[in-house]
């Protein structure tokens, strides 16, 4: 009986490598660099591939990446603003404040403001949390901490936030010891400056009861800032606002 014939398969390695079923080597994602001109999609793709980068923004299609932040010039003022906004949201239903949240505004603008505050969508807020967890649309209030008047916060970002419909925008210029707060005029589409009252307090138009004692803030007197805010959240206009937010949410079927 003849021995069975052994068949040896010969594989053409060149042909195999070109097979449509062969997994391709993943394409390397380019890194983000200051000054890059990108679309929002490409910016987000590169940012997601760089988990070591904690802050980057796309403003008018241009990438901006922050330098390390100084303690007294940025970190402390930032913390005071977050505390101030946090106290307000703790006393105001259907509002939320955020620290360094990535914010999608349009195809050329993905900001990462120092602080923002928004009204929840079901209560009538104009921003929304996307299915992938990022915030889209204009929040009602943005606050930026700027080293000086030379900051981009007072230039391109000012224009972007105004065009996007951010209703209130504030910038703390730390070196100049100055605090600006603007409100969007629905009639003109331009920002108008809020004016200090006789006690040096600025009062939000969009968030009743959100009062800021500017002299105390600039002096580093956080207790004084919070004492003034406490008066604001106990005011009749704040109580009416809080009730209106709850009513809107209930009408929208949430609660």
C-alpha cells in the first residue's frame, strides 16, 4: 500500500501581507502643538491621545496649550472662584458649576474655561451634556482667570463666547487687580459691563442672588466674599428664581 502523499502549503508572504483581512498597523496620532490649526474633530482626536496633557483649547481653529500654573497668580484665585460658585449652586437647585470642563461651542472652538456655571437643560438651560460626556453649547456663565490684560481671555475668547451666546462672561485680571463682568445684551448681541453698586458688589442678571464683593475678592478675603453671597442667596429674588427653576423642571417631566 502506497504511503499517503504529504502536501505542504506554501505561503507567499508578500501576498499575505496585502490581504484585506490582515490587520493594518494603527496610524500614529500626531501630538497637539501650540499654534496648530485644526478642526474640532482632529483637535479632540489628538487631545484624547495625550492623557498627560491636562489643558488645551481650540479657539478660532488655533490650538492653545497652557503653561504650568503659578500658585498665587492662578491657583489661589481659581480656587476662590470655584468656592464662590460652588456655594451658589449648593443653594440653587437645577444649577451646576464646573472646573476646567471641555466645552464644545462650534466646529472651530473647543474651550476649557477656568470655571463655568449652567442651568440644567430640563430647567431651561441652553447647554447640554452630550452622550460622550462633554458639554455642548453655551453655558450661562463663564469665568476666566487671566494673568493680565494681555491675555487671550480678553480678545479672541471674548469674541467667541459672545458669538456663541454665553450670557455672562467674567475675567479676573490678577496682576492688574481688576475684575470685569459682562452680560449679553439680547437687543444688540454685544456684551455690556455690569456696574458696581455703592458697596462694591456686582450682581448677576442671569443668576439672581449671585453677588460678588469685588473689594473682598481682590483682597483675598474669601470669608467676606461668601458673607456677601450669603445675603444674595437669602434675597427674595433668589428665592423666586430657585422656585422657577424647579417649576420648569417639573413641567419638562423631570421631578
